[in-house]
C-alpha cells in the first residue's frame, strides 16, 4: 500500500471513531461519579454536624441553667466567674472527640437573664475533597433569672434487687444508682449558698430507714427499755413466729431454729432493736405530726434481713457529706418502701420536730408566701422498682406480704423477698400491706404541697400494684421518669436540669 493509500485509510478510521457513540455513557458515568460521591459524603458530614449541634445545645442548656442558678445565689458575679463555674457542665455533657471540639464557651450575665454561647468545630470526612476541611456551628441559650429556695429529698432504693446487673451498662444497679445520684447532688448543689438556698436530704431505704445514732438521741421511735420482754419497747423482743410447724423445722437455705428448740410448741424468736425505724401506727400513721407525741415504729430485726442500710442524711448544703452517704450505699435485704416514702416526707416536714440547725425544713406557709425572697419549693424524688414486700407488726416483719405485693399464705416466702417465715411475727401488719400504706402516704404527702417525682427502674409492669403505686405517688404523669427506657444517669440528669430550672424561676 502506498503512502497516499495509507493516509486515506487513516483518515477514514478517524471519521469512523468520531461518529461511533458506543461507550459514551460509561465515560459520562465515570465523570459524574465523583460529584455523586461528594454529594453523598456531604450528606454524611451534615448529618454529623446536626447531631453535634444537638448534643452541644443540650450541654449548653445545662451549663447556662447552672450559670443562672449560681448568679441568683451570688448576685454581682462577673461573666468570667459564671463562665468558669459552669464550664464543667459543657465538659460533662458533651464528649469532645478528635473530630468534634467545643470552643468559645462563655456565660454572660445580662441582669434579668444569663446567656450561654458556644461553638463546635467538626472535622469533615468528605467535604475536605472540595476544600472544606471543617464545619463550625454556633449555639446559644438564654435563661430568665428569678429565684426560689429549694428543699429536695432523695429517697433511694437500696434493696437486694439492686444487686442485679444492669444489662445496658454491665454494672450492678446499685453501682449505677450511686454514680447517678452523686452526679445529681453535684449538679444541683450550688458552689456557695447566696440569696436563695438549696438543701438536699438523702433517704436510703430497704426494709426500713436507718436513723443512725440519732435513733437514740431524738424522740422519733420512743424510749427503749433495757432487757428482754414479750412486749415490744424493750432492747430485745421475744415473739411467736408465723411458722406453727415443729420447733426444729428448717426452711430451705436457712439454718436458723426456734429459740425454744427442741420443743414442739409454737416457735419463738428474740430479735434485738436496731437503729432502723418502721411505720408509725395509729391515728397519725399517715401524717407528719410531731414524733414526740406519735413515735414511728421500732425495728426488731434478724442479721439475715437486718438494719444494713446507711443512715439518713437530713437536709444539708454539704455536697461532700451527701455524696459520702450516697457512695456508701449497698444493696441488700427486703423492701419496706412505705417506710422510705414516709421518711422522704419527714425530711421535708417542719412538723415532725426531730431536726436541728440548718436541717430544720421551712414551714409549709413558705410554699405560697407572696414574699418571693422566702418562697420555698419542696420536692421528693422516689427511686423505686415498685417491689414492696415487707410490712410490720410490733416492729417485726409479718408473713402476710409476698414478693409480688399480694396477700398469700403465711408460709409463702422468697429468699429475695421478705425472708423466711421463721423470721416473721405471727400477726398481720398493723397498717395493712406495704402497697396500702405506700399509696396512703403518697396521697398525704402530695396534699401537704410537696411535689413528688418517681424514677422507675426495673419496674415489672405485669404487676398492677406496682404500676398503680408509681402513678399514685407521682404528682402527675409528667413526674414519672422511666429509667428503663434511658438509664439511671439520664433520669437523674433530667431531674437535675428540672431542679435547676425551678431554682431560677418562680
């Protein structure tokens, strides 16, 4: 083929290539895939940014609430001080990571309001392809200042069921409760008391409430005489048990025998009085009348289901002392929830007459006074699983309540319930079952003007008595916080924010 012919064929080949459209879509798709990837990546980055902003807004609300609360208690505080004192609430509630960092937090006192502002800078994963390596978002929060005094009672479940493992955290429930309640105290208690005060009481409970050394020092349970008697009121109380079987009968998992073994008569036991206390009986059972006139019940208990709960801490401004008590809590024994509920009220009551110094609660008249500088809000927070199984007669647990709260055979018992029948007194509970008492007590507490929140945890809703108890005790449905749907930490954090909100607004 000559040169001319070769050039001719080459020219024809170029024309055919130009007219051939096969493969064009592949080229177009290849060219368009890059912006598609960038767009998809941008959506991921923007979603991360939205989540970071939402988390920052929640953390900023907590910080600004605390700054406003501090400002109310400490008039004249500079913005520098407010920023410094509330900064930890940003740190605690927003988790900085390598690609998401909070900056520029500041709290400003505007007189009637406090404004918090902060920024979050997010490192992008995909937008950096087009040159945008970071995204910055600004968030602000404004809180109106006013002021009110607060008295809060934490009524905390320390029963054996709190030894169960929390599947969400891998910790025992009591471990999570200690951490959540201590954080609540740290969050709510101001660094210093000022124009308005905040006081908190801690009331741990299992089958009773422990008054510690105050059991002998104050007229709460009446006098205790030395010696042993078949009448309650002595240091040692001998009683007939709920078991009418042979005196040497031994229940499964129990090795205890009757005091009068080997006799085959009615089984008798002798229990010592403890520093714990039980229900008040008689006409003042569901009131907060002075205990000097109407003492609460004594607690005669066995070592297998005894007075192991840590002592109550009355109203205090000492966060260190309150958290020491909380961090000492251990879970054990059965549940006399009605006793815990009662003492949550007594810690807030000006009428019971057993408190002294700064632990004396304010009068109920301060709930509605027109003098805003003296107005008080009283709040009880009950943490419970609703499983109440211990009621008393003469200061000894009866055999009439079962682990599910319904009346049953006197020989029914559960190792994780109210113990062995050989440790139960042979008489019905003086005030009725634990649920009857708890519901009556809660109604009286709410009628006094105390606001009641209930944190439910591990609540078995298949038992109507437990659900009814929660609904009846809480001030209303908005005062029930389900820790099972979130966590104990989230439940107490939510209430801490609400308490801070109360503190700065009437």
